[in-house]
C-alpha cells in the first residue's frame, strides 16, 4: 500500500504516503495535537508517535494530560528509573516496571535494601537522564535474539518472561533509551525530555510474579505528572492522606489496635472504638426496623455439606477457614446468607408473606493473605450489616429501589457522595444463562427507573449473581466499596426455596443479598479518614470533657458529670491537678467536640463554659442548656 487514508477526530480525512510517522500525521492535522501528545491511537490501538503508519484508519492524539497519557508518561519514567538504578548499582537485576493508578513502580533483585539516601541519588540521576532528552526507540526482534541479548546482559528475569510467552509469539519488542534496553510492549513518550515532574516515594518488598514461593524483590514506588504543579498538588494530597491515616489516628485517639501476638487482620476494639462502633450499629438497627426488616442471627460455623450445596466450596473455598467437630467438617462462615435461607425454609411461605427481609449484623471470617491486609479496611474478621430479602419476581424492582433509597439516605447521614456500578457475570459462576440474564436486567432496570447514573463493571459480579455496587467518595475524593445489592436466582434454586402463589402452586422466590455500609470495620476506617478523626457530635465516642481550673471546683464538676451521664451524653472528666491550657490541649488532640470549663465563676453561677474543639468559646450556660445544644446537633440522626 503506497497511500493510506486517515480520519481525524473531527471526521476530516487526509491521504499520506504509507510509512509516515504517527506524530507527523497528527501534526498535519493540528500542530498543538502533536505538541501535547505522548502517543497516538491508531484504530483504537496505542502506538508510539514515531511508529510508521501503514494502514488506513482513524487516528487521535493521546494527550499527556489524559489518564492514558499520564500512564504512558509514568511507564516511561519507570524505564528511566531502572536505567538510573543500574548505573548507580551495577549488580542489580531488573524485572518489571509498570505504571499504576497513582504512579509507577519497578521491581529489582537487590541483595541489600534501598535506603532513603539511595532514592535521593536515584532521583538525581533520573533528572540527569531526563535532561539529555534521549529518544525512546522501539525495535522488533525474534524471541531467540531477545533471549540471547538478555542472557548477555545477565538479566535472568527478562529471559524467564520471554521463555514463558506462548509458543506462537515469534517476536518481541524492545525499547531503548540511552544505554538501557528493556522488554516492553510500549508505547512510550518520544524522548526523556518530556519528563518534567517525578518523585520516588518509598520502597517495599514484593515477591517475583506475586508468588510467595519466589524470591523477594525490592520494589521502588514513584509518581510522575505532566507538570511540577500537578505533582505538588498530588504530594500535598499524599501528606493529607498520611495525616488522616486511620491506622495512625486509631492509635492516637485510642480507638483500636492490631496486635501481632493476637494475629494480623484481627481487630481489638478499645473503649472509644467500641463506643463508635456501637453508635453506628445502634443507628443501623433503628433504621432497619423502620424499613420492615426482621433481625436474625446465625451460627459462626455450618457443616461442610451446606457450603458444598451453596457452591462456596467450589467457588470460594480459598477464602474460607475450616474446622472439624467429632469427625464432621465445618466451614467458618464467610457470608451470612445460608442461615437466612434456613430461616425461610423453616415453614411454608405464602406469596402473602413476601417480601421477607432478614437483617443480621453478622461477623464473618475470610482468609486474606497477609500482604493485602490493611488496618481496618482489609481484615480477616469483620461484621457486615447484612440482609437478605426474599420476594416474588414482580416485587424485585420495588425492593431494589427501596435499598437504593436506603443507601442514599445513609450516605447523606454520614456525609458521603457516591458513584454506582453494575457488575456483571464473572467467569467463575453458578446458575443458568437465563437466571443471570433475568437478574442483570432486574438490577439494570431498577437503576434506570431510579434515574441513577451508573457504569458497567464487566465480569465483577458475585459467583451467584450480578450486583450493584455503591462506591462512596471520602473527603479526599477517594472511592471505597460500601453498599452492594446482589440479585440471586441460583441459591433459592439450590436450596429449594419456594412459596405458595395465588394459584395454589409452588413458585421460586428471588433473593437479594445487600449491605448498606458494608464491612463495619472498613466503614469505620473510611469514616476516621473522612473526618480526620474529628467526628460530628452524634458520632463522637466522647462528646464532651469536663475540665476544672483548680481542685476546689471538683465537687461541682462531679455533680455536672453525673447529670450529663444521666441524660445519656457521652462525657469524660479531667480533674487532674494540671494547668487548664494543658487539659484543653489534651482534649483537642483527642478531637473531642466540646470542652466544658468549670472555674469559680461557673461554680458560683451554676453554669459551665463550653469551648468547641476549634477553640471557639460558646459562653457560660447551664448544663441543661448544653444538653439541649447537643441534642439539637444530634436530632437529625435520631
């Protein structure tokens, strides 16, 4: 083909000589498109700007400021980092270095550990490489030639990667910048000069290919952006995230601990943390009662045959724990649904009984690997605000809408925005095609009826049914999985659930699995970070601290303390023989909403002087007036 026909994003067309570089074709359309591009898309396929175009089709620029463009930039920076590491540490062997959501990493086989001082040296060398403005050049070679090349370089990990490619792969692509060559699909930025802003963040251990039986490697994490300003904004975000880290605040506010003696992923709740959890759980019970749910409870262990029948043994076994009692195998429950179905099966159900809504704050256990455990947000034992709704097919839409409305209300109460995803059938699943089609259509129609914008998350449904996932957004705009609605035709079939219809015949109910907050542990972790530990008054484990100026006010302070406790306020007292400023500061560090100061004036007038945690004085008032103030603050949550 001597001529190629190209269509641009504005639908204009031009003809070019075959073999012209993608960047030149873009520049012929708009110079600014090529100037801000780091790669191109030819027929929706990402290619280098230097790649020769030999086919007809559509072309568009991949701008450096788009998510795809930033991904290309970061992947290129990871190659520059690998080059810098090998220049500074010649015995290091390279493995893989992809871009990730917030940056990039590269794994190295290094017998020592990279130090903060090493990272600084690597950054300096990377800046020198970037300043040379060297091109990233791509070449295709046979896999045999690539193996020989990396053997000579002493890079066994690259050799292994090539040898593990499918037999029908005859060629591989290599990228070179300066003196560094890497095995890579690409694309990459045109030259290292496009690198303007990057930062190496930390070092972590990582097993080769994620397999704990393989060698532990050193993983250097970094990030990069199109401009220094964007990077500074991100680094400020990182610092704010560190300040809000629930693991740090959990210790400082004395909420919980994770003790290695006890075991990783197992939470020990301290009094204040247990109080916070109790407030949330009590709120949940009250809200579920309002909506016609019945509270139920199931056992922690169920016989193996139950998990075989449900499909968990085939599809979820690796995430479960097992035990044995009198030669009988039991599975420790990772989910609450089986017991709820047994409650449904305990008597004959009529269509007039439906829907039935069973709610359980059910503690479950899941076998998570140590490497993925993270504070409260990824644990091995957690409690879900779990419910299962059994209804007729024609009640399905109304029940899903009611759950979505419950989620909307709950997110408003706790101060979260959220997004919605519809997750479809995964490869590892049970149930018929017809059941999956009906379940998916039911969920999707409910979203449309509720006029809720949503994205499709292909293949991420539960093994027994599709689901709607609600991703809440915290104060830093990070997304967290919380509420979910799963539509299940399969388990009612497997457990032979039925109801007697108006026609006197037996019919199969549909089961909705749903949570509103999700894992209570994870939700509290997110709450801590969302509020930076400064909970609103209704959620604060301690709502007020009584502080005396001198010991002479203690008797009156004790009277006020008892009065506030009697009306249900969560109050502590600090009557220690210390300076008032020290007591106030201690309460502020604990992020208590109110400090109630008692001096001689307050004793004489029978008042207290509340001070907010931000330092604002509210003026003297009676204890009753303060109780009214707190109740007014909490009224919308009751």
